[in-house]
């Protein structure tokens, strides 16, 4: 499939209400796994990604074989003049890539941290064209095993759920990864809020929606109602800094409030005026991340 054809498909409205419910549910699930077709992906994504990769210049590029395909990772060694503070894993969100979190990685590197970032499966320079959240969590775990240990993890958006799945363990992940602290930036709490938004977008009726959800539940080994960041964080019993913009139009601020309300070990930090994506470049946010991990 050509890049031009990809773009044309991504621009077309994709509606499934003309199909029988079971077929619509199957098609919705397959479409949901393809980040290049997501409505959350900006029209200038390719140009922005090429520009953002400039910030990876201080990193060593490492190819990591995983069960989810070969993953492109980037290792930032700590500044030689800084006090060594351990390693941090960075996990980006859906439709994004590691380069968009390189500004945070660079500031952590300067503060003395060794930083491991990576492109999730089906994102950036990693293998595959489709991936589930479970696939991303498995890849995250294997990158941490291969290039760690990484006691700290900094995430954005859906990367938060992937990291929490890896940290909490259980079916289908196996043993949990021993992250000591989490930083959850603009993370959704309820996975169902994300999947419902997609179901509305493609026109799934009640029965088709249930067929689509059954696929998600089968892969995740959990019900949609119990698939929350708060429940996963509670299982880890680890502290977390939850940073969220009140004006986030993609993942509502209420998600952060729900995580903080459910988990006493979570510290909520609200910011204003930076939305869902620019939050990664906001100086107060970057300072909060570095400070939270420095005092650990």
C-alpha cells in the first residue's frame, strides 16, 4: 500500500453502520489497531515527526528484538557532569513516537538520568502496521528488560496504560515489571472512554459495539469496565505523579481526577493552557517531571 493511498484512506470518513453487527465489530477492531488511520493523528504528523527527530541526536539508536516485532529504541546517556540518578523509560502515546518526548528525555539526561525511549510497535521506526495496547505493553516490558533496569517510567497518554499494564502484571502480561515510580502525563483512566469514542466515530450500533468490545476484552483478559489506569496503579502499589491539563480536549481532565481519587499514592498536578500535546513541551511540566524523579 502506497503512502498516498494511506493518506487518502485516513482522510475518508470510515463508517461501519452499513455492515451486519458481527462484521462491523470485526472491522472496527482491525481498524482500531492501525494508528496510521486514527483520527487522533494530525494531518502534518510526518513533517512534525521528522522535525522532532532532531532532538534524538544525543541518543544511541538501538534495534531491540521483541515478540511484537523489532522495536526502535533510543538511549540517552546521562550528562557526564551530573550526578548519576539511574534510568528512566519513556513511553509515548497512540499515533505518536519517541521523538515527541525527546525534549523531556534531554532534560532528564542533563539532570543525570540515563533515558531509554522507544517507538511503540506500529509507530515511528518500529516494525508492524498494527498493534493492540497489549502488544505495546509487552514491547515496553521487553525493552525495559533488554535496556534496563529502568526503575522510573515517564509516559504520555495511552503510553500510561501500556506502562501500567507492564507494571501491574497478571494475565496476559505475566509478572509485573518493578517500576518504582510512574509519571503519567495526560493519561486516560478508563480505556472504555477511548474505545467508545472510536465506536461512535465509525458508527457502531449497540450489537456491533459489543462485538468490537469482545475482541478488546479477549486480548486484554479483562472486562472493559475494569480496564482502568487507577485499578492498575492500585495493583502496583507504587507512587505516581499524574500531570494533566485542564484544557485537554482529547483526554478530559476528569480522567486524572479519577486516578488521584482512587489511588492515595498518586499526586495530581494540574496545568493550564497546554492541551493534550503541547503539555510535553511545557517548561513547568518538564520541571515537575525532573523534580519528582530527582527526589525519589
